[in-house]
């Protein structure tokens, strides 16, 4: 069960720049289209979350659980994904220009049409 709902995340984003959501369970939550730029999501659980069309520029997702999350068409420029679990994540059309993917687990991830990423 997630710690926060979409509506609660929207309220947090409305009052703070670079929201601090590190370690929070947001598994399965619909975060599509939200501006999460510079958000602290370190060690957050976003397993199965919907982040389609989300704006994640310069967000911190180090050591986060992103397994099976949908990042289709998300703007992930300069995002820090160091050691994140992105197994079976959907990244179709996402922009990963200048993203930090050091030790990121992308096993089974869908990378069709990803911008700024080469295997």
C-alpha cells in the first residue's frame, strides 16, 4: 500500500520546489504528467508506478525501486538513476540525455525509441 496518493503528491509539489520524497512508497501510484524536476526520490519505491509524460529533469532516483514502472515519453534529462532497479521498466520514447545510469539495472526494460541512451 503506497504512503501517498496522487492528490497528496500534487499538494506537496504545489508548496515546494524539489520535493523531498526519499524513501516514500509510491508503488502503483499514477504520477503521469507531473513535474517532479529536482525531486528527491532517493530509495523511493515506485514499483509499477505510472510516470508517463512526467517531467523528471534533474530528479534524484538513486537506489530507487522502479521495477515495472512506466516512464513512456517522460523527460528524464540529467536524472540520477545510480544503482536504481529498473527491471522491466517501460522507457518507450523517454529522454535520458545526460542521465546517470551507473550500476542501474535495466534487465528486461523496454527501451524502444529512447533518446540519449546507447547500450
